[in-house]
């Protein structure tokens, strides 16, 4: 029993680490999916001079950020995910096959197992920058 | 005691990380497969050219999607599509024709192809911790099926003329000649095969260049079945036919003179096949094939005219009803002058012709056989 008491901090550390890893993968997968939703939406929207209208861009961004066309009062799909994290590359002008790309640039912030906070060293962290993206054919 | 348990604990953590990585790779692969399937389904046109184009589009090197951890400093692997198959059914026992290395769809069956299935490469995900349970590495492969949607009730980017047909359901490939109908008063009488030019809000103005632009094919507009459209007064008998011909003939790479530089091949490209006259089967199978002489390579489906169809009768020019939409092939160039000026020689392109966009409203009456590409599973 005494042995367990000694090891409890380490056990908790392990537990925190595995939860954090899980959360990290979960976030990445969610962001990957969310870029697909945005790209799918934009793949059938009208272009004006090669760019999307402000409304369509806003709706697509909101779909990426919170999964709804309007974000007011909605939960973000990832913590602190913001419209500024979303990059939309419209198909542009010209004819023939064109593509739309939606990318999220998201700095992952660990919650439970924050090594840089625990150790005071910023190099030791899980603060990766995720850049999942989806490219789809412009269907019109 | 705890030390023994610790071994198990570490193993469990290892397993969870490995499984997480697996699902992450799967999500990336599925994304890429979905994108490729949609890109391919856009090309399906009931002909062999559509099948060939669909394979090209699905495997296009420009459709770059990656899977796995796209972390800064680490290059995530690119997804490639290794198999493209076609079918006319989604039933469990449906036959899928593998067209990856050439057409295997039997002659005649291509007209009924509605679905395309793409398969990604076998992505090898190395197991980091739980090799005993999961194996040294896992091969992940995802598929996606896309195909024609239900018949659309709102259709976009249609050819802005309304044609009147006694039989609103022509047979597949049926060849028709649509004749120009002058609009002058507050009503217009449409006989069988007569057409009126429509006025759409996207091109204000009623002059010769506006009519020519309409015929050249403008984008970013739509109309629903059940709504009413407005007949254009601009296309009067003396010059309307000429404007229609000038605009429509851009699809055959015939330059339109006298419109400034408004009607250029950049905005209104020619079709990739300018051979004429063509039957619908010849067009869909791209045989015979003549590339545009001046502005190659042109664009597919420019000679496909989606237009509203309505019954014969007398209508108010401000309320031309939209009863259904049909897709027609422009068989040959439109005469500019003479008794046949403005006559559109077309062939009905049949059911389930996919266009890029539109939507379906289950409460709307009627329906069309036009569809758009959607994901199935």
C-alpha cells in the first residue's frame, strides 16, 4: 500500500499523458473532417471573378469552426478555434478543372499534461501546430 | 505489485496511441477518397468519354490530399487513388467495372452508369507500441462512392432560353430543331419547338450584346421548377437571331465580331469537341472528335444546353412558367442569317445528366432528370 502511495504521482502523470495524447489525435482528426465539410460546401458555390462571395466564405468558415452556418452560441469543434485559423484558397479564374482548398492552421494547446508548464521549459511541450487541409474539385 | 501493474498500464497506453494514429490515418484517407469520388462523379455523362474523364479526374495529380499527422516539419504522405470502378447500381450484388487501366464497361452499359467508386492506396501505418496486438504495421485503405443525385428542382447555369414542346419528354438522342420566337407585346405564343430568349437579373439590359452574352452562356445564376421567368424583349426579329447565333457559336470556337472584346474565349471557352453535326451518342463517346481550332483545348460540356421546357401555348412575357428542365446537345453551329437564322439544332441528352450544381426541394412540384454529384458511402 505504501508502494502505491509512492507511485501514485507517476501513475497520475501517465494517465494525464495518455489522455492528452488521445485529445491531441482526436483534435487532429476532427479538424481534418471539418476541413472536408468546408471544402464540400464551397465546391458548389458560385464564383465572382474567381473568388467566393463574402457570405459563402463566412458560412464555410463557420462550418469549419463550429460545424454550423452561424457560430453564435455554438461550441467550437476545437478549443479556441477561430475564423482566423481557417485559410480558404478559392478556385480562381479560368476554365477547366479547378480546385478549392480549405486549410486549418491550429496551434494545439495541451490542457491536462502541459509539460512546458510543469517543467518551465517551452521546448518540452505538445504545442504542435496542426495544418490539416482538404482539396476538392470545384464542381460547377 | 504496482510495478507489475505498471507494465500492463504502459501497454494499454501504447495500444491507445496506436489505435488513435490508425483512426487519424483513416480520416485522412477517407477525406481524400471522398474528394476523388466527387471529382470523378462530376464527369459521368452516360457516355464513354465521361468514364474516361472520371478516371482522369479521380487520379489527377492536382487533387492533392494527404493523410497522417501533417505536423510542421514533417511531410505527411500523399494519398493516391489506385482503383476507379463504375456501376449502375448500389445493390450488394452489383457489378463494378474496374476502369483503372482502360475501359471495361461493356458497350451499351455506359449509358446506365450512375456511380463511381474510388479506392485509395494501401497506406502502411507503422505500429509503435502494440505490435503484439495489432501487428508490426497496419494496411489502411478506404473507398468512397459518389454518383448522380435525385432529380434536381433548382438548376443553375442553364441556357437562358425557354423552349416549348408538345411532348415535354423527348426520347434519348431525339433530334429537334428549335426555332426563334419574336417577343414584342405583353404576350407571346409558343408553338411546338419554339423558343423565347429569357431575361435574367444577372445580365441587365436588353440590347444585342446582352442577348449574345446570354447565348454564350453565363454562370452564377439559377432557377427553380415552378418559378416564372421573364421573356426578353431585346431579342427582336431583326437582330435577335444573329445575337443568339454569335453567342452560341462561341462554343464551336467561332469568334463573335462586333461586340468589343466582351465575347472572348477566356470568358466563354469553346467546347473541347467542335465536330459537327454530332448525334448525342457521338458526342458522349467523343467520336468523331475535332479539338477547337483557335483556342484549344476548350472545355467539356460547353455544347450541353440545359434549358427550361414548357408546354405550347400563349404566355404573358413576364410570367414564362418553368415546368421542367432538360439537357440538350447543340449538334451544329447556329446560322446567323437567312430563313434558318437562330435555329438551334439539338439532340436530347437523356436522363440523369449530371450538372455541377442545383438543389432538390421535396415540396416542389414536378422534377427534372438532371442531377448533381453527391457522395453515397
